[in-house]
């Protein structure tokens, strides 16, 4: 289980963030309460900005036994960054997260799942600092995805990043997907997909991955469980789709499956 730890306004340009109220502590505490209720540990892919602004929240997450990983500092789409901009943003996040959490940061998830074929160079940078990544979504959506990438855990080859290199120590953990006959592979891992797909379909997909001895990497944003999330004119309909019923669906997953962090499950 993973949490993309960001506030509801973090999909907007970084320069606008100080105009909004902060809701992340309230919404994250809701998630932490559910994790405690169902004995779940998770990996919190955390923005450096959020950790800097809410250090006590990070300390609480760590004290509850969860893992802190990086989600970058400024939630910038990597497809819009140069190599040096990405590396500097990553290093800034790691410095902040390690200082506040007291832990070595081992993993990363790209904002907007924005590692694709054109910027696969990001993996080379990540391998300099980290043990794993969970950014490559093996589907094709209007927003992101690499449909030819493996849909289970693999070790990216340096020369052919979407093939497995058994001699590599670096791990890629794709979010959970399900192959539907005549349709293709669909994302079921969480976020909007948790709110959009029927609960039974999501459960079926997780069970199918587990039966093949594969982990189902699921994720949630704090804003996904916030039915009172303020309206933002730049956000499209899917940001608000079925927010009222998301907590019930998410809790059902926690109740019916055993979840833990990447650190506790894979490393």
C-alpha cells in the first residue's frame, strides 16, 4: 500500500500553492486512522514541500511504523523538466525527508506517473540515490503510461529499460493493473481508478495478481478521501468523481487484503 502525500492543490503550478488552505494534515490523519484500524503499514511517497511545511505529520507517520519515500519536492511533471532540474528537485526532497524522518530514503514515485519512454533517463538518475521506483504505469491513458512495460516487479535493464535485468539491484514496482479481454490492460491501483471502477473489479484484479505470486501496488491520495475538497476551476470532473463513496471502498480493500510498505514487503 502506498500514499502519494500531497495536498489537494498540488496538481497546480508550484507558484500558486500559497494561495490555498492546507487540508493535508486532516486528510492524512484519516488515512492513518484507517491504517491503524486494519493493521496496515504503507509507503508514503512524500513531497519535500509537504514535509517541510508539516514536519510533525511526517514524524507521526514514521512513529506509526510507515515508510517515507520521495515524491519529489515541487510535484513537477518530469516530462517538463531537464535532467539537471529533475536531479536537483530530487536531491532537495531527499535532504528534507531524511532530516525530518530520520530514515534513509529508499524509493521514489514520479508526480503524475511521468516517467515514460522519452524521459526514461530519469531512472539513471534515480539509481544514483535510491533502491526502487514506482512510477512506470504499464497502461496507456490520456495522461500517462507505458503499455509495453512489465506489469509486475522487474529490474530495469540499462540498455533496455522496459526489460528485466536479473543482475540489476534497482527495482521498478508498477502500480496494479488488470488485463480485460477485448479491452486491454486497465489501471486498478487507486486514486481516480479506485473511485471509478466497481469495487468487485478492483478486488478481482488484486486477487489475480496475488494468485500469480505478484504484489498489487495500490495507492491513495489524501484528497481522494476528502468529500469536502474545495472546488478548483482548473481541475476536471474526475478530481471530484464519487469522493463521497471513496472512503467506504478504500476501507473495504484494507479489510479484505493484507497490505504493507515496500520496505517491509520487498526490500
